[in-house]
């Protein structure tokens, strides 16, 4: 059974600091990895996608993937109070019609 | 990014009635759409995978006769909750797969069964 694990938090980070969110997955065949941000009562919003080992940067966000260790992380630089949300890690095998397997999410709180 | 529209955003229905939720991909064709359910403070749980022109594939534990899914075109999938009960009250979210494997979510629909 495919599993995606995240620390539920809450993770509290001071404003302006770097927030580091981690995720591990069980299916070695996974090919596509996503980070979604979800505000309370709202639908998930895609933040980053990553498909190959290494780092991928987009603005203040950096996704890191290590397939050998089966983990993917998200770094948020210069954290802002508006970054406070639940961050969902999602994985799928790719190439087919599989839906995403989500972690339970990490609740991030940016303290002003 | 791609846009996926969901309607209605909020719906209240009486116990025993049926309610339909629509999911549309506005600027791309989606051969595959997905329906999720999320209870408060829980993660998203995949209910079913909807393929255009064919029957939906349901996840284990999801009643196909209760949650009817129709994917009549490349841009529209519908979820009908039949004979709704209060325990069906939840946040229902659809998503659509765009070419290149990225999946985008609709805005979600809050269902309250009274």
C-alpha cells in the first residue's frame, strides 16, 4: 500500500526564517512529487512539482527530492505570516491514471 | 496555471435527498478527473477516478451506488451523492489531470446534510 508520511506539526517558525517541511514515501516506483498548500476551508493549491533528484527553486520555495532515500522536502525562505497553512505532500507513479496519494499534511505557523 | 471550476461551492440538503456536484476543466481537456473527500482536520481521501467515456474506478470502501460519478465529456465530471445522510457531510474536492501529469484542484464543495 502506498504511503506518504508527514509530521503533522504544528511547525512554528519566526517570520523571516526558513521553514523546512519534510515528507517520506513508501512506493519506490513513484515518479511525480508535489507540494500543495491548503488554507483552512479551502481547496489545495499547487506550490511546486518535482520529478528528478536534486533541488528545484521557484521564488521563495525550493523543493528537494532524494529518490534513493525516498524523501522530498520543501523549503520556504523569508517566511511570511501568509505562508501559515497546511502543506500537503503528494506522490503518484506517473504515466497512468493514478490519483495522488497525499500525506496528512504539516500545519505551518509563521509567527510575526 | 490551469483552472478547474467546481459548483456549487456550498450546498445544504435534506437527509434522503440527492445532490449533484459539477467539476469542469476550463482551459484544458482532462481525460482523467479525481474526486476526493476531506473531513475536518483530516487529509484528502481519494474516492474515485473518473475517466471520460468509461465507468469510474472507486477506491476501496467507497460505495459506487451511493456516489455516482459521470464523466460525459473531456471537460466535465459530476458527482451525485444519492440518499444523502448527515455522515456524508464533508468537503468534496475534484481535480483534473493536465497533460504532463500535473493535477489541479477545483475550489471544493461543502456539503451539509440536515
